[in-house]
C-alpha cells in the first residue's frame, strides 16, 4: 500500500489524458465576470465501480514549469479557492457511468481586475468485493497506483487584459532529438493559456514545423522546452507564435530564431 500511495503522489499532477480509468472533459475550466458557472463531465472508463473525491487545491509554479502543491495562499497570490463552489464533492461511478460536476464563483465583487486560479483534483478510490472460503462476505478495500487528475480553473475578473512577450527562442539537437526553448514573460494580472506554433519562414512562404497545445504560465517569467518530433533540420529563420488556442488566426506574441 505504501508503494502505491507513493506512485500516486509522484505521477498525479501530469495526468490529464494519461489515466485509462477516468475521462474528464473539458480539461480546463474558464470562468469570468459574465460567466460564473460551468461544468465538467467525468466518466469512469475502468472495469470497477470507483469512488472519486473532489477537492480544490493550489499549485506553485517554478521557472521551468514544475508544479508544487502548497496550502491556499489566498487572494494575494490570485487564488480563487475562497470564492469557488462545486458539487458534488464525492461521486461513485459504475464502469462507463458519467457524472456532471458543477462549478461557480461567488462574492467576487471586491476582487481587483485580473485572473485568479485553482485546480480541481479528481482522486479515485477503488472498492472491490471479494469472497473466499476463509472469510465469507468480507469486503476488501484495495488501493492501487491509480492516477489522480488535476483540472485548472481560471477566473477572469473585470478587465483582465495583459501583455505577453516571448524571448530567447532557440532550437537545439542532441542524441535524444531536437528541442525548442523559449521564455514567456507576462503581466502579473493574467494567466495565459493557449498554443505554441513554430514555422520556418522563407520570403513569403511558411513551412509548418510543430504545434504544442495546453501551454500555460502562472508566473511573470517561465521557460518552456518541448521536443520537436521528426524535425528536418534546415538552415533559415524560424518563428514561434503563441495563440489563444489552436484555431486562432492571430497570435498574441512571437519571437524569431535563425538556425
């Protein structure tokens, strides 16, 4: 049991899209002054009836994007936990059964304009009934190395506009493959969430290189490093662009690199 709990603690944060037994949609909730209510649908994709515990938690982000769970730091750190309400807080689902979880923010009128955040943690507890000749009708509780899912909740209060800047964009290669690196700078009042796209630009032609969805930053300056799959290394000028989502036609920030 101790080993299983340790595995759960280590892998729990970066788990969206990895867990075979729990399906969550959407994988991010965006609330605002005009839209203070939203929902998440969870589905048990496993083979056992499972109970999920829901809780609101706060993560501190490092320069390299590592996330460390801490106690709620309060409004001063742009936490929305104090104002967030959700129901239910625990749900039991049979295999392939769904449940809608409802979210809302309340009593936010005195908040300063800007973005506020938290994560909703979906933590599974599996129960399995077993019978044997020695212990009839005994219910055994088995806890294994399941994956807890954490969904970001962003609340934009008032006019949450802010500037984003990309800098120090570079592309490098080693024995493990090709990678791109970039630093994002942002205003303290916003939490950007969107998509990176990289192009090789030659005169009026653009060659698409790669895309990374789900990019987010909660700190004034953060470094990103991602592997570029099947990269055909060519000399020339490359551009990295940040979009609000993969379907946006206008980028919010851009930087260049000459290889």
